[in-house]
C-alpha cells in the first residue's frame, strides 16, 4: 500500500466505527444523558440558585401613653397639672415683696399679679369668688384656715373645686388663734409650727398625701414681734412667709370700704402707693358673707388686665 492509500483507509475505518455506534444506541433505546433534564422522583433535587427571601418581623405596637388629668392635683405641689404653667415659687414671690423698688433682688421679671384670698373656705363667699374667677378666666391663691373656722366647717368639695379649676391652696393656719400663736403679742415658734403641721395634715386628709406647699401667710401678717425663730423653722421645711403690697381693705374693722366698688378702688390706690410694682400681691378675704370681695373682684381683675399683668398662683 502506498502513502496515498493510507488516508483513505483511515477515513473509511472512522466512518465504519460511527455507523456501528449509532446501531448500538438504537438497539438499547437509551438516549445520551441530558444534564439539563429534571431529576427522577427518587433522586435528590439540586439547590435553587434563586435568592432566599425572609419575611419581615412585624413592628411592635407601642403602649399608649397614659393621659394625665390636667385638673388633678400635681404631686408635690399645691395646684393641678394645668396650673404649672402659671405657678410661681413662694420663695421668689417673697423675694419680690421684700425687694425695694429698682433692686435686682426680684427673680420674677414679668408683670404678674397674685390674687390672694385669706380666711376661707366658707360656703357663702368662696363659691362666688370661684365663679367670678372662672368667668374672668383668671386664677387665684387661697390661703386657707384648716380648722373649725374654715375647712372643717365648710363643704369639703370647695377645696377640691379650687384645685380642679386651676387655683392654688396655701396654708394660712389651722386655728387662726392670735392667743395661741402670739401669746402676749409675741410669736411663739413652737406653737406656730405645731399649728402649721396640724394645718398641713388637715389639707392632706382632704386632698391626699401628694399635696405639698411652699407658701405660708401668718395670721395678721408678718408684723408680730419675735418671728425670727418661726421664720427659720419654716425655711428649714422650704416654706416661706408672704405678705402683700396691695389690699382691698376688707380686713379692716374700722376703715373698711363701704362697697365692693370702693374695695376695688382701695386695691388700685394701694397698688399705686406701693410704686406700681411688677409683682403685685393683692390681699382679699373669702370669709363668711364678704360682699366687699365679691362685689369688687371683677373690677380688680379688669384693672390688672388693663395694666398688662399676667395672673399667677403661689406654689
């Protein structure tokens, strides 16, 4: 065989081998494996290449914030929650009363008037005072007698109404007895503090132990001899005495005004006599059947509104 014949024979052999292979495949009937075919029922599935999606966790619902009753006593004070916006510390009010005109000792920079009512509550006068304050949209501070002359005798709902309507309740005394508090015309610190403690306990009996107060007004004012010891004892309890720089004259037995309108004029004149201070503390009373206060209160309120004063309460 020459060299030309070898390639031809090689091609023939390869063709024959291909025919043989095709015949063999047709005989067994088995197709060549298809790597893309689905696995048999008994086989193991291949893991999917698609990304796995995790369901988002639900956002927890926050607990509702408890609603605060704005008319309820604010713990640690002598007024309700709403009154916190216009309540002033007794220590600051006292500093303003004691400061001389033009001095920087007064920590209250606004024009603020404090309408204060002593010697109540009484069933005849206190409701009328509250009605007028409500009608005028202003608030006051009630310096109460806690014992038989005041709270123990009056309708217990009155002090609760005072708190609910945004006023403050301050201690005036338990007994209001000059003979007990100032025997011989001189202050007795032990008796004064005992009376104070009894008054505080009496108020808490009606309003609860959350009641706390920083203000105090001596019966008859701060003009008694020998008050230094009781002043110090009060300050140790963070309580501060407070007088006034204007009044309507309803506490004067001999020179009291003859009408409610005259009582209002007395407030204006005493306010001017005090130098028109930015911090005005007006003394009035809600003792039994006091027509001077109830008759002149609306005019007093209008006067201070016209002068640009805000109305605060004493804490």
